């Protein structure tokens, strides 16, 4: 059983920064993709960024140049550094880890951006 525990969400003013963390525990293959997704009220969950165990990254166009995803493989932890936050970035942010045969989600952490 894989568990993902997110932290780092909160309230920030537009233009500010937040850093999200997600620690994974349990049985996982070392080769996997970890990522962040977000869901705003009334909208579908959408990709924010992903990173493979080899370090390859992928970003949504809306966050390129502002957000940076990174991971610590030894600690099974993924981070999301969010800079220059905009009101439209406000959402519940979910951590995900997936392999060939599995996909697990965290409980989500709220990010609120005031204008």
C-alpha cells in the first residue's frame, strides 16, 4: 500500500511563492513518475508538472517558467516550487505517483492566492 502525504499549501498573495512537498511511503518500484495535479472549483483535475525517476520533467504551459518540480529519490519525495503565483493558480493540489501498473494519489493540499 502506497501512501502520499502532501504539505506546504496555504494562503499567499499574488506574486508570492509556495513550496509543496509530497512524501511517498510503501511499496513502489524505483522507476516511477511523480507529479502534481490541481483542481479548482468547478473544473477538472489538470496536470501541473511531472518528473520521472531519471529526472525528466514535463510542465503545463500555464506554469512553465514559474513552477519547478524536483524530487529526492532516496526519500521518495517530490517538491513543487511555485513562484510568481497568480489568482488562477488557486486550487487543491494533488500529488501522484505512477508506474506501469499503479497510480496513487495524495489527499490534496489547498493553495489560495489572493489578488
